[in-house]
């Protein structure tokens, strides 16, 4: 068992113990006027969190068993063993700025419920996303 599954098994153990303590605490401590058993919102929330952690731990346990050893699990690994290709980042692109302005316009439109600003911000965001995605895919200008 590797580190990823161990972490999620530990989280699931904590959530399971917390769930049991929470159920017993809400059933047997009668200081809040709630006389009908366990408090269901917290019980269901902790149960679902426990099940999610167990699902992720089981998935990582089964997939890590079928993989080769990863650099983070190898004791003699160097930092460079995990490093890969980070990708290409455009140094002088203006599209992230336009995208942030469009998101700000869309956010202000949602906050103040200006439908025209919501529509304008959404259209500007679609335009900025298209420009960012296609900035190197479109041919150069001919002037």
C-alpha cells in the first residue's frame, strides 16, 4: 500500500470514529431539547464523507497495486525524477487579462443583477476563451 491510499484510509478512519462519536453524542446528550434520536444532517454528512474517503482509498489501493513504483514512493529518488514537461506558456499574451476583465464584468452583473452586464460579461468571456485557445492556431495577419 502506498502513500495515497494510506492517507485516504487514515482520513476514512478519522471520519468513521467521528461519525460514531457524533451519533452517540447526539443520541445520549439531551441538552438541546431535541428528543427524537440522532441529528440527521450531521450524521448523513459524516457518513457520506466517510464513504467518499473509503471510495477514494479503495480506488487508489487497487490502482497503485497495478502500477510501477512512483518517484515519490522510491526512497532514492531525486527531485528531477518526477519533473516532466510543464507545457508552453505564452509570455506576452493579452488574453488572460481580457479573461479576468470578462470574469469581473460577469461577477458584477451577477452581484448587482444587471442582466445586460451578465450577458455582456458572458459574451466577453466566451470571446476571451476563444482568443486564448486559438491565439496560436489562427494564421498571422497579412498586413
